[in-house]
C-alpha cells in the first residue's frame, strides 16, 4: 500500500511503525475470510482491510476521528485472526493499537461511552474492586431486563452465580518444588481472574510444583495492562505494565527466573509485546528481557515431564483462544498435553473464529459478541463433549454463559490427571483454602 506521510509525521515512532505496517498491505482481502466481525456484519469497513484504509486516512491527514471511523475501529475484536491469515505479514495488532491511542487522544466520545470506559478501567484491573462490583452485579442481575442500555445489561449478566473466596495462594510468596528443582518460575496471577476463578492459579501452582518448579508469586505484580491498552489509554496501560516489569526484573536479577508463566492467554499476548510497547522508554531493555522469558503455561509444561496418563474416558472439546492461537501462535501444545494426560480431544468447526469475549468486547459490543458466542457454543456442543477446556478466563466466562457443558481451564484438567483434585466444575469437592 502506498503511503504519503511527511518526514515530520514519521518522526513520531507510532506513525513510523504504522507506516511500515501499511506499506506491507497489498489489499488482497484474504483477511476478510477469517474476520469475525466481517463474517457477522458483511461490511467491508468492518473487515481488517476496511479498517486499514480508514486508519491510513485518519493518520495521514491527522484528522479528528469521526464517529463512523471510531465505530468501525471499536468493533474490531483484536482477535488477530487476520494476522494468521495474511500472506504479507501485516502486523495489524500494532496498527490498530496505535489507531486506538490516536482516537483516545483526539476524539471526544459521548458521555455514556466515556463513563463506561472509565468504570471498566477503574474496576476490572483491580481484583478487590472487581470482586465488590461482581457482588453488586450479582444482586442486580435479576433486574437486568430493566436496563435501558444493552451494555449495562451485559455487565449485570456477566456476574457469575458463584463468586469464589479470595485465594491466599495469590499473595506474594514462593512455593517449593515437590521434586528436585528443574525450573524457578514466576506466576503472573492476573487481575480479573483472581476475582472470577481462583481455581486456575491454584491448579497451576500445584501442577508446576509437582513437575519440579519453584513457583514465585512476585511482590508488586498486577494487571498486565491489556484492558486499558486496547482502550487506547496508553499512559494507564504502560503504568501498570511498568510495575510488572520492575517486579519481574527484581526476581530475574535476584535468584533468577527461567520463565514468567502466564495462564491467561490475553495477558500473555500483551506481556510478550512489552518489548515493543516500551521500545522508546527508559525501561526498554528490561521490557525486552521480560518479553523474552514470558511463556504461556502450556509452553512451560511442554518442557517438563508431564506423565503419560491412562484413558480418562472423558471427551474434551478444546477451545482455542484467539490470543493463544493467533496472538502467540500456540496451536498444538494444549491439545498435545491433554491427549498425553489421557483425555480424548476434539475441536469445533471454525476453531479459528473468536468466541466474542475479547477482553471487554462482550461488555462494550454486546450484540455482536452474543452472535459470536452463540455460534461458538453451537459448534462446541455439536461435538458432544463431556467438558470444554480453554486457556483464557475471558473465553471461559463467555462460553460458560451460553452452555450447560462444564467449562474449565486446561491446567485444571492436567492438574487433576497428575494427582490434583477434581475440578469443582466437574463435580469435585470445593477446594479448601
């Protein structure tokens, strides 16, 4: 694609990177075949190619974003399926992230939009606040039908029926390996996950200990910054990310780390991009070091000796989270691990398509999100599974709200298969903490 940025414009690192990405696009349109919003809406402007044209025009002309452009950029899930499909290697993620930053700085949203985004940014990244908000939403859930705004209704309906007690395993500490130590790893405990489902971190710690890892919960870590990053709130996202970088580097420079383990793939995609996010910052070197050892939990488990398991007699429908298969290019590890542990693994049709969760997308674009959820649930249930497994809490909540099939994290099944407790979602006893 031909671009016409001025030399002055190209002095901005964000514009310079956008120019590189735009020039790689050859208008082929392969991306439209795998874009969920294009599949649902059938509008070229809601395809990656259409958004690229709009972003190019907005940036080149340095114009104040109009409501139409903002609408189509907002509708992007950032599922990154287009990046998997693109034969030209267009790095759409960096382009749309820069566009959102530009929109946030140059466009005044309607008051209701600003208020919703402010609330989400002030609540979801903070487990204590989020837990209180979930309790309030649980109380208000029976009255969701009275909400005039579909987004408010979606927020109330998001509240799980059961809000788990706080897990003290998420507090800063070190868990010792149960066999001769093979690795020393830091576990990113996340933010929303600590309020929505504490079984995931607990299972991860047990599993890694059993396989020979010292597991460190570093002091000072918190939200990865993805939520505010995808809203275009760059200063906020970088502030929270910087805390993580300092926290993890302190461990790296102390007793050392072999990996930073992340069991929420949406967070993993962002942490692995810290090197790019901080490329022009004083933390550039440390951010690069962090990104280089950040690993999805499935990547770490592939390096450890997960024992072969006998046939469990359970069929697991594996849902591939977009942030894992498209963002991190991890496609086979979770399935291989589940099979090795003794589970029968099946995949739904169109497994490359998003479930509609996408961070806060299901709260801000509930109508499109629901269509994507319904389709994903139909394809999963068509496999007649005993359980659905995924590697991202957002996907688990989204799919779980639309099906009666139990939904668990991949590590919960692997933990159970190697001596841990049966996941509560499968009828196991509540885990005492």
